[in-house]
C-alpha cells in the first residue's frame, strides 16, 4: 500500500489527466485524443489499471483501461499542431492532423541536427550521427526520426520535463558523458557535478520503481553517492 501511495503521489505531482492537458492546450479532451491518434503527441505516460501501475517506458502495448496521466511537456507540440490545423473539419481534419504530425517530426529533425553540433558529449551518445568530427545530415535525420518515434511511444515522456530536439540531445549526451566518465579512475568531480546539475534540470525524477535503473539513478544518484554529497530527494 505504501508503494502504491508513493506512485500515486508521484504521477499526480508531475503528470496531467486528459482534462488537464486539454485545458492547458485550450481544446476539448476529444480534440487531444484526435491529435494523439494522429501521432502529434504521445498517449498516456502512466496508467493505473486493474493489474497495477503501467508505464510507457519499455511498454509493449497500449495503456490499460483505468486512470491515465499524460506528459505536460506534450502541451507545446499539441499547441503547434492545433494552430496548424485550426478550422479543419472532418474528414479533412484527420488529414490535417496527420500533416501537422509530419510537420512536428520534420521540424524536430532539423533542430536535432543543429543541436548535435552544439552539445558536448554528443558524439558519445550519437556516434552514428557523426563522420569524423562533423555531423552527418542523413544519419542525423534518421536518428532524429527514431528519437521522435520514442517520444510518440511515450518513453521520453517518462524522462524529460519538456521534450524538444535540444532537450533530447542534451539529456542523452549528458547521460552518456557521465556514464563514460565514471569509468575513468580520476574523473573531474567538480565538472561532473556541474553536468549532473544541468541534467537534473532536464529530467523528471522518474517513478519510485523506475529511478534506480533509469538515467537519474545511474548518473545523478550514483555521482552523489560516490562523492558523499547527499541525495537528490525526489520524493521528499
């Protein structure tokens, strides 16, 4: 019961119901569902069904029937999609929503390639996107589409407070850089602590049962333990 209460407090603190998301975007819940169906944004990130808690991270299927919570970070993309399709009527509305989804994906890919060239550790996280020290545009575009698909599937909704190309690249790059640095016997503790602070500003805490095996547990929490500098106290 205690673990269930902790999980509920977590999702209610960091995620929104469908009604909350619709109100934030300024549309009806039905309209949010239409845009999600068109792949403009991920569906539920967490759910509480008859068999317990479900998370989109690593999930094979759709969220079970029951209570659903959505990523607040999806609101900005949904606003862009709604603006692009405003005034559309069914059946044209479905085609307009699909076009908006493609627009969001392509804009993300363009920004993703630019972010790679500015983010330290990007070559550690996205080695396939580089040819020597330069970004390979075709490889970056292919990887960006994979990362966008992960967002729509819901995995990044567990991880990031707001999902953009820049936060995606930063999260993966900083996480990979920190993990690689732990292998060095004489890493620069002050530099890693500064990187961990930046990463903590991008990440959600993760649900209590997910944090230890997720990016926060394997980077932020590990570093603080190794340096004997307390803990992040995500559930205090």
